[in-house]
C-alpha cells in the first residue's frame, strides 16, 4: 500500500506521515530528505545551486542513497555514512528550494524514490500528483503560515515573526513544485492537533478497508 502526504513547508506532513506509518506498521519516507542531502552535498562542494548541469553531474557521481532502517524509517547515506542529522539546518532550509526547482534534479530524486519497496507512507510536495500517481490514498495538508511557523519554532533558534517571513518566502520559492493531486483528500490542519490529523487520515483509510 502506498499513501502520499503532500503540503507546504511545516504543514506537519513529516510528523503526520511518521505517526501514520507507525500505526499502520509500514515504512515512512521523506522525499524532502533527498533534496536536502543534494543541497548539503552541493554546498559542501561549492557548486552553484543555479547550475543544473553541474548539480546533475554531482548527483550522478555521488554515493547518495536513501536506505531503509530496521525501524521502518529511512536514512540518507553518503558513501555509506549516515548524514541525516546534518540536513535540517537554517542554511539548508534557505537554499534547498533553489536546487529543487531544476527539472533534471527532480527526475533524479523521483527515480530514487520510485525504487522504494513494499508498503509505505511518503511525504513531500508532489508525491501524489507526480511521483506515485497510482497511490492507494493521497492526502494534502494545509495550514496558515502563522500556524506553521508556531509549529516549527521549537526546531529553530529564531523568533515567530522571522519564522513566518521565512515560511512565506519558502512558499513562494516552492510554489511551482507544490502540486496537489486532483484526487487528493484535503485536510485543513489549523485547528487540529497532530494526533487529530493522524486520526482523520486513519479513519479515511480504515473506511476504505485496504489493509
Ligand atoms: O519537506 P522538507 O521541508 O524537508 O523539504 C525540503 C525542500 O525540498 C522544500 O523546500 C522543497 C523541496 N521538496 C520538493 O521540492 N519536492 C518534494 N517532494 C519534497 C521536498
């Protein structure tokens, strides 16, 4: 079974997808991690993030892998080393959208995601609309920039106003990548807790009795 959860930055996709996957005892995949890892690599190698050809050459030569873990999660490895913990920094937040806008880079990421085996919950921007168009269930989470900023505040050392401004700026940059599938179920999460969002999705799935 494949379940896609898409939505803008800090809409809660990642936490919701992780909890849902745990509840269903299937794997969890974050597609954003591959974009983050590619950005990490490009910044380290001092590659201009606007240069699609150089980025693609870097990716094709790299030993960047999305690998399943025994706990149903996935880690990102570079030449066998787990680099997942370096990928959620302000610097990567600020640069990842530049890299993620290139169609060939997106194809490279999509190809890797498509090799994922078994049943899984995958979160991103265009998982339901582009990468897993045959997914059994597709969800799209939304929330206002204010609500999303408040949720993300604990993870970053900046104040609320700055976080709201950063998210609005990232929404603008991610705008082209963010695609809701026509057949996705929309969930406005502003007034819902994390558990309530997971329960809402779980009920829709349980109703369909696909597992
Ligand atoms: O979900 P996230 O914040 O970890 O994603 C990091 C960035 O990667 C985000 O700014 C946009 C990009 N991204 C994308 O373009 N397509 C995806 N499927 C997932 C992420």
